[in-house]
C-alpha cells in the first residue's frame, strides 16, 4: 500500500511540474517562434518570386512579432527606416493603379475620365502559410516536447 501511495504522490508531483511548464510563457513563446520561422522564410521566398522590383526592402520587412499582453503572434510587414513594409499590404490584397497625368487636363476632369488599370495582386502571406503549415506544426511540437522534457 505504501508503494501505491508513493507512486501516486510521484505521479501528482510530475503532473504538477508538467502543468507549470505548460503554462510557462517562455515555453509558449519559444514554440510560437519555432513555428513562425518556416512561415517567415516561405513568405520571403514568395515575395522574391512575385515582385519585379528587387530591392529587398519588402523582404526584409517581413517579421514575426509576439504581443506580450494578448499572447498573440503575427507575421507581417514592419515599417523600417525606408517604410517599404507599408506597401506589403497593397501587394497582398491588391491595388489598382491610376493612369498618369494627361497634358492640358485639370485634376477634376482627369478624375472623371481616368480609367483604372487592372487590379494587381501578389498574394504571398496565405499561400506561404498553406505551404509551410506542416513544417511549422512539426517544429512547434518538437519545441514543446523539448521544453517539457520529452524526446
């Protein structure tokens, strides 16, 4: 009977340690970061393949951020010193360029008659997430197992 009692006490202690580790914010952040790395890499690769202008500023602006207060993560564009991350949204959801200025026409008349071009759209966030989802999940599970003392 004593062995059974000590076994249950050991099990209860082990479960309490695991529960403390699972609720640890550092472990959660590490797992989210590990899962975000393949997605960020895939987004950067997609952008490199889609855009004609290849300065690299938009690619460098793609980052993974973690909000401490809400516990949520996001992958998106950050506005750096050049502010090129601002344009990432327009590439992803699409934009319609206006025609250039016409000589001798006022702005008012140009607005009425100006035809818009076709919508230009370079989706890169959702397709990158879809292609790297399995790798992200695998890395998050591995990080959680490492943090919990597993394999």
